[in-house]
């Protein structure tokens, strides 16, 4: 097979065999089959067009290798081990890393038991909507906790920067369970919150058919560790002996990390980020990013970065075209924002997190590995104190920069209502300084970013302020048979990278089981 890059295609046409033959200057009969590998849009020209890379099978491939943009395609196989003996494997958390760890184990022949503190996705949806509509928070079942993890109530964004052949396997799993096959090659693949819920349920049914036990509404409260080896775990009502534990509990499971710390599992501090959600009219972003072609193209997104004078990185994160801003708190009397999009991207506003780097040195106690959580929680509590309810503090970007208050230039989409407040009071001065500098820079890149934008506070859960340190075989460095995994343990960021890490950790467990004497 060969790979062909840079095939231009008009907006109103998908890649066809005719276009591929034109690129290769060959007859149609020479092309046995092809599949799209990558799609991107070039809107810089008078007539915008798509650019495709594809993989093709041709009759006489060698004679095309001298062509520009043509090379041999070498498929990287992903072979997963089978288990030659049984073991009791517990997986804590049923987000992307937990789901794919469980799938890897189950397909290998081991029947894991999964503990998820939240509910299945249908009950979880009801709990989330009750919180958004009535302000009634379930601390164990919310936007952070429950089947599918935090990404279930984000927007099913599948972008990632890792180069790992297992990414394709993750995408194929989503496709086999109901996702559009175009996610294999799209530049910014996106499932949508509405569709992702059904896909997650389908994967759960597959797991159960393979013998996996999934215990929803079951919080792991403690661990039994003997001679630096994990041998069991506790829930509120039961004790479960186990040979291996894959820790996939997500970045908001502070109580779980506290329980591990009390058992002397090695945890270290790490940098993370805090900031706000910004909202703009989607049409502003479309016109800026897609220029005079904006009405012909899908809603645009953006990616912005800035290095502040105090050394802190500021960047956009989880940008949601045509989306809404949601309250994703998991603790009472706190506000935590996140962005969400449905599959159609048909809301009026674009939103994105704008995050400022928080250094470990900012934490109150350099000797307390969990001190970053205190920093995070203080900001979430301060945000709530401004409104004294789950309505978010909201401010025009221009007002934030000029220390003033005035009516909003656009309506906010925040799920729990809003109050116009001075957002300065939430953040330390170093965060405000970096954020202000970045906003002026971003306004140069997207004119109108300041005057036509609003800020919704606060965004604090983009990543975890700790890392449960592991070795090259994905095992805790001081607790045998404990496998820290995914975003919560500090080894991933987003749905795809978390899923891939779940596969990695499960594979390491299987290999250890197989190598036992």
C-alpha cells in the first residue's frame, strides 16, 4: 500500500477515485481501493478547499513512488496479549481510561470488576440536569463523576497530540459503537455530548457480555496494602480482595487520593492551570477564522497561546463551537465551569477555557503532595462566595480589563444562571496579570475578542495538581500491583489519551500476570 498526501478537493465534494487518479496521473483501473487518512481545510484562498491524505492499494505501486507526495505505507500493528491465567483485577473509575482498561482486560480473557462512584449514564443525566435546573448537587454523580467520566458532559472532543497506533483502535471502538466513521480522519473529530452517551452505553453492554462486572454508585473508600503491595479495597458496605488495581478515578477524586496518601502510596505535586470560560458570538469566530468564506463552512474554532511577562503560559483549552458553558462542580458551595457542545454545534455562542499556568511553588505547602487541591478548592469556593449560589460570576472582558461593571454585551449560556461580578477578586494577582496580558494579545489575533466577549468564572478542573508516580511498566513506584492510570493519576489529558493510557496499563497488568512463575 502507498500513502498519498496533499490531494486538493473542492468544498462541495469528498475525495473520490477520480481525484486520486488525477493526483497520481493514472487510470481508474489502477486503483484497487483507498481510504482517507487525514482531512484538513485550507480557507486562506479565494476558493477554499479540503486537503486529504489517503492510503491506497494500487496494482503497480512501485512505479508511483517517484511521484511527489507519495510514499510506502507501513501499517503499525497493535497486538494485545491474551491472558494465560486468571487474576482478580479491580478497576476504579469508568471514564475513558477505565472503560478501555476494562475492554483490554475482558478481550484478553480476564473478567475485571469495575467500581464507579457515579451512576450509569441515564441516571447520571437526570442528576446533572437536576443540578443545572434546580441547584441540587449529588456529590457522587455529577459532571465529574459517573459513567463515561467528565468527558461525557463536555462534548466528546477526540483531538489528541500523542502519536500512538492505539489511537486508531480507540477511534474504531467508538465507530463500532455508533460514532461517525469520519472521526478517523477529521482534523478536529468530535462526537457530541448527545451521541456520546449512547456510544458509552453500547460499550458497557459489550463489556458485560464479555463477563465484566460494573458496580455503579459504588465509591471506593479505602485500600488494603500489605508489605507495599495492594491486596484489596473497601467500599462503604464491602471488602473486595484483589490481585491488581488499575486506578482510573479521574482528576476530581480528591477523597480517593487522600486515602491512597494515608496508605503511603507515592504521590507528587505537579503544575496545573486555572482560569475562566470566555464566550463570544459564534459568528465573530467564524468570520475571523474563515474570513469571507464563513457562511460556507462549519463553525470555526480557535487555539490561542501566550507567554506572560511573569513566565506563566496562558492558553485556550477545550474550545466548543456553538456550545454552552456548564456548571461542573462536584463539591457543595463551589462553582466549576466547563464547556459542552452537542453534535450539531447549533448554539449562538462559542466558548473556550482560558487557562493560566499554576506552578507547584504557588501551593501553600511544598511538603504536602495534596496541597494543589487546596489551591484549586479555594478558587472554587471564592467563585461561589461572589454569588452565594450556583449562579456563576460573569463579567464583560472589557470590564475585567478596566476594573468596571456594566451590563453584558452578549447573553451567557451558563446553565445555572449568572450574576455580574468583579472576577478579579477570585484569583491571585499573578493569575490576573498573566490573563490580562494574554487577552490583549488574543484580541490582536481575533479582533473583537475583548469588546464582544464575556468571562464566566472559574475553570479549575482542566488537569490534576498531582501525579501518582509510576515506573516504566505503569506500576506505582512504591506500591506493587497498583497501576495509576489516566488523567486523574497525571498521565493523560482528554478522552483519547486517557483511553490509550487505559490500554497501556491493562496491557502491563496482563503481561505481569502471564510472567508470574
